[in-house]
């Protein structure tokens, strides 16, 4: 099982570098295609309308495919929920390359989330990765193992984002601006697909299932520890926090392209790199808090407070240094999600990790189908008065997400107290 963790890291790293290239390329292509708007507000509305439609398609399409792939993965075929989404990523990123190379209409890019969504999308891919890591680690070390995977993801995003702005600017007489960057993304996804299909090592389905059954029958997985109320509270907390983070970040992608920031490709890459740097600071935070014997629930709340404070200050950002200062306040903002996944994995059977994680991802997408257009319309309505208001809204959602996780902490402490009394 250690082999699974060892061999998943190169895949996560390469795929995230490819994703960083794609994100910057898409952001700049959309900005350039919407540049014909009559004024700055018109350009912002065109960008946010495209992003809203694009993101809603991306969130809706994976529902059924991701559930089906998760069920296949829980039967022991752990590579399937990872390999199939990579096929979708490769094909859809190739479409962006063609769009840039042949100057197709921007609306063609709506097919990108359709293609990778039908292959399970990020919901299936990341749930598959998390299930593989969870199966290969014990309960005591699971939070750190999951955060370690997130760290690899973050370092890759940091490196890819730093390079992406510079790669986007590269072009020749025969190649348009953006072709090299989007082409690099396609090549990396192809290598990831080949690696996952051939070199990624996972135990045979039968052996994997037998090991899980033996672990459960010998009591290594505690059946009595499962608590449906805790599971529900963890889902609610995760959904509220995802609404806060996803909503805020989606609007931030448009916010940095307008005055007074008015970023170009290089600064967009640096901004994305700053977001990826949070994976490193969050990982170090988990290591530090674990050594201090801080409970998982407490670590989650620390991360939520970190994000709530930083995104609140983001509402008042007017210069690039202020942006990076506000980002630095959110240094522990990525602790909550992997730690929530770790807590969830301790409440279910090992053979249900895949479906549990994919349902968590899909619940995020279902909630954001409603909140994405709300965030977009609020942002558009406040462009002339207070465009940073959406970030205050994200801060409020984050504070609300602290409530259910604090209840989980209280319930867990009470349950552990009862167990100690019974043991004595």
C-alpha cells in the first residue's frame, strides 16, 4: 500500500502543472476576446458572464459519470476514476489549443467543461486520488498523508503558475501568443495519462478488497466510530466553506483584470502562484499543529479563520502589493478541506472511500450551481460602487462554516470522554 502513495505523487505534480498552464491560458484568452467591450465595466461583465456559464457547465456535467466511476473504484479498480478523467482533460485542453491556434469563437470553449465533465472531471479525478491515499494510510497518519498529497499539488501549481505567464507571452511568426502555453498543457496531460495507465501501481482488485475486509473484520476500522450526524455536519461545513472559497476565487479571477489592478499575463501567473503557495504554508501548519497535539476539528477552524480574515481584507485591495498582503493572511486557508476528508474517511468503511469523497465533491458543485450566478450578479451590480463586496460575502460564509465543525468537535470530545470512562 505504501507503493500507492509513492507513485501517485509524480502524477499529481505533473497534472497540476498542466492545469496551471491551462488556467492562465484560459484566463488570458477570455480577457483578450472580451477586450472589444466599450468600457471597463462592459469587459468585466463579458468576462464574468463567460466564467459563470463555463463554471456552471463544469459543475453540472460530472454528476452521473463521477458517481459511476466512484462505484467502479470502490470495487477495487482504483485507477479507473483517475485514468478516465485524465482522458477528458487531455481532449478538452486540446480544444483550447485549437481555439487559440485557429482563432475560433470564444463560445467554442464551452465544450471544454462538457468534454472533461463527461469523463468525470475534477470531482472524479481528485476523489480517486484521495481514496487511493486514504486506503494506503492508517487513521493516525491520514490527515498528514492527505495534506502531503495536497502539498505536492500546491508546489506543482506554484511552479506552473510562475512559469505560465512567461510561457503565454512566447510566440513566433508561425505560432500565436498562447499556443506554446496551451500546447505545453496538452503534452503534460498526455504524459500524465500514459503514466497513470501504465506506471501507476495499485494492488489487484481482489487483493485490495481482501485486505480491506480483513482490516474491518479485525476491528482496525472502528464500526462504532461512524456517526451519521457527524458526517452530515462535516458535509455542511465543507459545502459552506467551498461556497466561500470557490465564489470568492471565481470573482477574484475577474477582479484582478480590471482597474485599479489591471493585471497582464505575468502578474496573473504570479497571482495564481501565490494561491498555490498556500498549499505549502497549510502543510507546514498541519505538521506544526499535529506536533502540538491540536485536534483535526481545531485545525479546520484555524484554517477557516485564516481565510475569512484574508478574504475580508481582499475587499479593500487597490494595489498589487495589497493583493499579495491579503493573500499572505490566508496562509492556512487550505487546511480545512483535506482535514474534513480525513475526518470523513474515519467515519466510513474503506470500501466506501471513493463514493464518499465523490459525493462530497459533487455536493460542492451542486451548491455552487446556485451560488455561482448569485456571486456573479452581485459582483456585476456592485462594479461601480463596491466591487469587493463579494469578498465580504465569502468571509460571512466562512464564519458560518465554522459553526457545524465546532459542533463536531464538541461531539467528538464528549464521545472520547465517555470512552475513557468506560475503559477505566
